[in-house]
């Protein structure tokens, strides 16, 4: 029995070291070590290569370093019937909510307009409405969407939420399913996307969606904040909508191609705020506590937690 680490594009050494400290006698192996694939009970993955699961015939669980499992769902040789545990963590939620609160408040207070006025040395007094007049709509009411709403609430915003199934949340006007999507959009001034990327949500941030947002409350037009996945957004539509005023501003942490290519027009749009997929990064310090507990609890006969519903894709 052993845990296999298969982490690409992150510091695997650091995770291996910390997991070694936490897991005690439980054996950990890495790609390149000599091991029998039949001995692997758990695999800890981020951006697994195509051959990652080959020969792992006795897997009990796949542990996903990411909260989002869309790339894993598209893996060409993902083993069938093996549960996938995704990362759910207070620090990750807090960091995501920090990002959301920062960008929502920035758009509410018309940051782009004042920055432009400052650059032009112009004394232009605009009057952003009070937070209670601003409707913030969060798409996706899972772990991160609910945390973001909880942190936005004390700031006074009017809160709306949209999910696949109804989710009654105190202080939040709820909408569910495709039938209520347009009604949700028509009441939203700042749209925050915290959906998982699935075939249903691919490209949901498009020109038609932007055109349905509420106008007339935020000076310059409604704003979007997307820290979920690049596949949710149609980037050419964002460029067009920011250009013609359908959108007043956009905050984007994720992109269809990452790193965002230097040739992307998004880089140079004044009312587009780009961050390099850093809204909420899995932290080894808290991550090892979570994943070692998942593994040791499961070895002790307890059920796995935060298991992905493969049929739904999240
Ligand atoms: P989650 O707990 O699985 O929540 C997903 C929510 O989306 C649920 O409320 C679900 O509805 C809703 N949903 C799914 N499909 C839908 C559809 N077709 N229509 C309407 N609602 C739908 O996910 P999470 O942990 O909050 O994470 C959300 C995403 O954040 C991740 O998938 C990942 O892509 C992204 N993320 C980004 C970063 C970053 O650094 N940028 C970091 C972490 C995560 P139900 O409640 O009805 O199931
Ligand atoms: C990061 O994007 C994650 O899914 O955790």
C-alpha cells in the first residue's frame, strides 16, 4: 500500500516533505521512484499526465489538489468507479472571498472611472450609490459561492444567488436552473462567477448574458468578476462588451489559455482587471492536514468526504 504523488506545475517536493511528516509510516512514492503500481491505494494529482493512472488497479481514491476538477473530468484515462476527493479548505475559501470582496467593492466604487480621471488630472465627481442599492449576483452556490456571499453580506450589498438546484440562504434572493437565469441576470449589477466548469456552464459568460444584466444603477454599466475557470468566458465577447459599454468593467483571474498569451487584447483594456489565476491557491500548509486526514480516516474505515459527483462533473 502507498500514496503516489503526481503533481505538475506546483512544488511537489514541498508537498512530499509535509505529507511525509503528517502520514508517519504510511508510504509515499513519487514518479521516478521504483514501486509496484499494484501497491498504490491513493494518488494525489494536479494536472496529471495521460499515463498517470495506468496500472493503478487497486486505487481506493483519487485526491485532487484543486477544488475545481474540470480538467480531471476530461482526463482520457481517468479510472472508472474510483472516488475523487476534491480540496475543500477554510483558507482557500477565505482567499477566494478576499478576491471577490476586493473586486466587487472596486467596481461598486467606480474605480476605473476615478483612475481614468486621475490619469487625466480631472476633478470629476461621480456618486456611486450606497451598497444597499447595488445587486451582487453570485452564480454557483457551493462552498466558495456561499462563503463569498457570507463575506459580502456585512458590507451592505443586496445579494442574489443562482445555482442548479434551489439553495435557500438567509439574506440572499435565490434563483435556480435555466428557467430563472434571465430573471437573476436582469436584477444583477455585479455578476460573480463561482460555478464549476462543466459542459452546461462552458461559455456562460458571453455577450448575450452580459446584455441581460441590469443597467442604469452602476455608472458605466454592469461588471463581471470571474475567478472560476477560463472556459466559462467567451473572451472575444468580453472584449466586445467592454468596448461598446455592454459591460462597464471586468475582473478576470482565469483564462481559456493560461498563461494568458501576450497577444490577447484583454491585457490592454483599461476597464479589464487581470490577475494570473491566484484568487485561491491550494496551500501545502493547510492542504497536507486535509489530505492526510482524508487518507488516514479512510484507512481507519471512515467514509470519504467532498467526493465529486462524476455524473454532474463537479
Ligand atoms: P462547488 O462547491 O462544487 O459548487 C458548485 C455550485 O455551482 C453549486 O451550487 C452548483 O449547484 C452550481 N452549479 C453547477 N452547475 C450548475 C449549472 N449548470 N447551473 C447552475 N448552477 C450550477 O464548487 P466550489 O468549491 O464552490 O468551486 C467553484 C469553482 O471555483 C471550482 O469549480 C473552480 O473551478 C473554481 N476555483 C478557482 C480558484 C482560483 O484560484 N481561481 C480556486 C478554487 C476554485 P447545486 O448546488 O445545485 O449543485
Ligand atoms: C484552482 O483553480 C482550484 O481549482 O483549486
